[in-house]
C-alpha cells in the first residue's frame, strides 16, 4: 500500500501530521529527508511537523543513519511507544479480553474475564469498564494518553448507532447500545466493530496486506475478509456471517431452523455433546454450564492431539466441515492466504490446519496458477482485542480521521 501524500497548504496541518505519522509507522524509522520524499511535503513543512510531533511526545529521535562517508549522517525518527495508547475489548460469549496497546501496536497489558452465565448486558458492561481501568492502571500508562476504547463484538451490529443487535450466542442481548454505555462508564471515546472484521484488520496491521480470509473460531464462527489490501465491511459493516453454510444435513438443528450449519456444528457445546455420547468424556458434564463445557472441550482437543481414537475422529470431522467452507470462500474470492484465529483455534490447530491445507491442495481451482498459504494468526487468541485497539490507533494515523463520525470505524 502506498504512502499517503501530503499537501503544503498550512491550513491542513492536522492532516499533514497524520500523513507523517503514518509514513513513520509504515517504515518504522525515517529521516526527515526520507519523509519529504515519501509524503511529497516540503523540507520546511517536514521540519515544522516533526518538531510538533516531537514536542507532543508522539515521535522520538532514534540515532543516526549509517553513512557512506558523504555528507552528514541523518537523524532517524520513530514512533514513541508511550505517546498514545488504545484499549481493545473483544466480547466473545465465552470470554471477554481487554488489552492496552501502545502507539506501535504492542500489547502492554492484558486481562480476561468470564461473562456471567445469564449474559446480562449491564453486568458485562460494568465488568468491562472496571477491567479497562484495571488494565490501564496495571500498565502504568498515563491515562490522559489513552485516546479511546475499541470494541470487537459478535454480529450483527448497528455501527451507525453503536448497537449490538441480536448475537445468537448472547441470548440476553437485544439492541444493546454498547458503544454509548461503555463511553458513559469510562468517559473515553468508544468505537464499535464486528469481531471478525476487527481480527482481519489486526492481521493486516501486523502481517501486511493481501487477499485473505481470517477464519474466526470462537463460540461461533465467522470470516473477516481483506481483498485488494482493504478490509471488507459490507453495506452495514456486517460482512463475514458464514455460520449458516450447511456442512452436515444430518447435523443438529441451528437456531435459524436448518440442520447442520457450520456455526452450530463447530460450537464446543456440540463437540462435547458428541464426545460424551461416544464415551470419550464423562456423562456427568453439564452442557448448560459454559465453564464446564470449555474445560471439557480443552480435554477433548488434548485427547484428539494425542493420537488416533474417537476424540481425534470428532475433531477431524470438524476440520473437514470447516475445510469445505474455507475452500468455497478461497475459490470464490481467489485468495492467496487463509488465516485461522480466535479463542479456540490454538486447541484445534494440530488437526485443523493440516486438513485445510490438504483440502486446498486438491480442490483449490486455480492451484496451478498460485497456491494458498494456510496459517494461524501471529496474534494468538487476542486477535479480536488487538483489532479493536488498532481501530482506535488507526484514527491517529488516518489523515481523514477528523472527517470520520464516531460510529464509523476505519481500518
């Protein structure tokens, strides 16, 4: 992706500051001369902007370039990690993750909490607000430098109003104004995004652009898309709902009324139910106890990874179902990369990743032209939370940030 170009008109100094910050972020370190070349700004404009950014504590000097012996070595500039911070919150029905990112996108503090079993929105939002404050305090960051909170929530969401509509795995959530409620509790600006979209944006932030799908495996499943180096959001920012692709006509009944949807057949509760009936896990497991199901699911994955047997057959069948969906998406969109992530991916990785690679090697339509890389996210289980925080940081680096309404995220 090319570096944004600035303008030498004095009246758009804020825009140019963001252009320069963005150029430094993309290259890690740049001299003032290199900044002028990259942004199209004059040497005097660069001098004025970098002085402001240094005074504001957003950039710092990072030594001098190596010289060939001709001319004076140039001073390099880089982002000041503590110049700004952003909170990222990932709301998954199984676990809420809260992280604090510094200006370079590194996680400096992290906490998790389990939502109450009744999914009460007020209790969850109160707990999130308390955890946000705890994470900031734990990090030692100056609170005034925390510029906002990003939330990655399960869809569908109403981005315009900052509302979580009716997520299937949060039964008590109906038209919950999450953005405004959390803003009221924290006193900070809040941005809301869909979880899979935030995860895809975070992957792009860390691993670079391209054409890829981020296949999310949590309490539900979803697909965050990056095409032509841009995050795909759809007309209402709800792109990526793939949970109702039918992969097993004889499978369980989904809440949509059909049988065998990939989202329903990928739920830990369903997999644990299969394992109980196969005699792999104890009959005494309470399938309505979320924490008990999570513990049993971890046990199931451990048994599956240990070698052949009923546990491995259950997880292998899951991998085959997911592979069918992934290959359809990869063929439809001509992808060059498939990235897996989410709270449950690491437990499934030993069997899942290879199965998907095998499926794509034989069933990817244009495999003679190019292959498809299949990997796990470099961000681990925190991809959604990091994506939410990156959403806030992106406003620091976006020259158009002042034109973006609070409810309209940019990634």
